[in-house]
């Protein structure tokens, strides 16, 4: 995984799980990798992964079965979708609109770019 400098690694790992859940790579009651296995895969400190797992548990996205590992919670997809939508609307969208304003991009212009992007993704 390529980490960005503008956000904590543990939050990027959390986002990785959010994306996987929304894409249905993991579904309710699926077992997720152990802390150690994921730390090795991502080449990070196990404490960083543990911090991500703690945050996911606090969000109600995963649960732990003692001695068996961590699993995706029932309703995790809905929880993640709601949280990511709120984050996007509160943080990303205002910044996006500010950039649009500075660059003189109109909302109607976005329709063309979005259609092109969507067409590329469907190939």
C-alpha cells in the first residue's frame, strides 16, 4: 500500500477497510487479516495496525472474537457508507468547491468530466 504524507497511516489503513467493505471485498462476519499479518503486508508497525483496528471497533465496523481474530460487523457497510458520506460532505466537498472557484470551473463543466471518468472506469 502506498501511503500519503498528508494523513496518518492508521487512518489510511482504516480507509482501506472502508473501501473494501463498500466494494464488498469483505462482508458481514468475514474474517480480516491479523494485526501481524497486515503489518507485514503493509510494512508498518503492528501498533499502527492495532490503532486502525481499535478505530474500526469504535466505529462498529469490526468485532473481535477472542482467540479467533477480527471480523466484519453486521451492518458495517451501512455504517461505513454513512460515515464516509458525512466526511466527504463536511471536509472534501467544501475544499473541492473552493478549488473549483479559484480555477473558474463551473458545476456544468463537471458533468462532462464525470461522464468521461465514468466511461473510462466501465472499460
